[in-house]
């Protein structure tokens, strides 16, 4: 009679012992599979959640930077391009540049599309006596801004003054009791009040803004400007050197100065937006890592305890099976069945228990992890590699637990075994 026939007959005769053995191995395999699947599922869902959250955080970061950009628009321009021969001491003393340059410089700078600056605005400024009101004012002629990067998305920092209109600083319209829609006379020409600025506490409070072409005509300086304002982009710490180099390459006959406080504030708020988004992403990653480590620690304690308990159980069942079959083993030995064949019978039975328990345990463990943590990534966790690993480890492990009882059964003396009652 073949070994496998003996194995199947023995299983049918002692079904309870065999079922309990399969159950013990199933529990151990299910626990190992469930722990691995649960951690794999956690990793898959974590990566998906991380990708979603990082995408959301990047969107929030972009929105935050845009909000900061809008907030810091109030800081105004922070780069001033002047004629090269302009003396800066005179500039600071008079509040306007006394030297001039062609208006075409602004067009040339805008067409260069430099990445380091944006919002280019040509100006013609001059402090003069307002003869009709007998007071000193700062006259500023402006025209529309030129956005060097994206004209469709960058809103103007300074609104265009339409021809025939004037924008008044706080001190002027307050003292003269002017309102929007009123008409004033400046150097013999009439202008309609288009806007009134709130108090700024600077020279803007005594400034009149009019259209650039009209200012050039009033001052007899057609086609001339004396300054170009620009907004620097969020460059590195050596931004001023880069801006100067970029502008010098386009307009070598100019010089560049930076309004330090505005530039610093603008850089700080944009850097803050970036750092806040990066910190949020890092906090989320740390939280996910801590969660996984906590689960690993839990499984590292529970799974070995369960496996050891199940292994002990399987070993005791194998031992009990041998002890209950002493007379049968003695009869087989008396009929000429060798010790190696008896040992092979026991080990084949244990291997079959391992195969059945591993298959059932893997399925139960996978279904258990899926039911407990259902979500994305489920298909990725049921793979042949994990099943192969369980099938490769569990049957030999089951046979190992039965090794000692099998050796004892193979070494029994037939005469002694037949005397057992």
C-alpha cells in the first residue's frame, strides 16, 4: 500500500485530529497573511492619499502665493530704472529724476521679456508749481503697464489714467474739497477727476497722475521719460545683481535701484507660502510614518505570539496522534513496514496539513484584511508571490513541528508497541 493511500486512510479514520491540525496551521497562516496584506494595503493607500494631499497642498500653495501676491500689490513697485547719468543724491532730495531718457526704453525692456522683472511702467515725473492753486505738487505722467511674462493673468499695479483725466492724492483732494467727476485746471488745461486716493502718508498725497502723453505735452518733453518702475519676481538672495545684469543687457545706458523694504516684504511672504506648504506635507508624511510604525510594532508582538501558540498546538496534536496510534504503528512495523516509511507517513500527513492550512489561511487572511480596510489598492495585494511565500514556508514548518513525534513513531519497538493496551 502506498504512503499517500495510508495517509488518506489515516485522515479519514482520525478526521478530528486532522481538522484541528489544519485549523491550527490556518490560523497561523491567516495571521501572517493578514499582517502583511494590512501593511501593504496601508502603504498603497498611504501613497495614494499622499499623492492626493500633495496635489491639494500644491494647489493651496499656488492659491496662497497668489493671495500673497495680491496682498503685496499694495506695496507697489520695488525696482526703479533711471538714466545712467542721474545723480541719486539729487533724486532723493527732489523726489524725481532730473535726467531723462527715451520713452522707447520702456518698450524695449518690455519686449525683452525678462524673467527677473514684471509690470514695467514708464513715468515722467516733475515737481512743479500748480499756478491755478498756488501750491507745489508732484506731477506724474503714466501710461499702461507692460507685463513681460503673461499679459493675460497679471493685473496692473497702477491703473491707467485715461486721457483728459486726473487722479489726485489725498492732501490735494481733501484740501481742495474735490470729488470724482469734478473738473480742475492744470497749466491751462482742464482735467476731469477720475479717482481719489486714500491717505498714504507719503509724497503720493501731493501727487497728480495724468496720462503720459498729456504730461509730456504739458512739460514740453514729448517722447521722453525720466523713470521706469518695475516689479521684481521672487528671485534668489542675489536678486538685485541678477536684475541689474538683465536690465543692463537690454538698456546699458541706465542704472537700477531697489526699494529694499518692499522687495524684502514681498520675498518674505512668498517664501512663507512655500515653507508653509512644505511643512504641511512633511507633517503629513511624518504622521503616516508614525502610524505605520505603530502598526508594525503591534503586529511584531501579536503575530509571533499567535504563530508560536499555533505551532505548539500543531506539535501537540501530532504528538497526540502518534500516542493514539501506538498499536497501529506496532502492527505496521510487525508487517515489515520500515521506520523510514513510518516517518514519511507522519511527515506527509503534516505536509498535507501545511498545504491545506496555508491555502485556507492565505485566503482568510487576505479577505480579512480586505474587509477590515476596504479601499483602493485591493487587487494589488492578492498576488502569486505572497501565496507562494506562504505555501513555501507553512508546509515545511508544519512538517518540522511533526518531526520529533514522527521520529519517535519510527523508532518504536514493534513488540513493545503491540503490548500497549
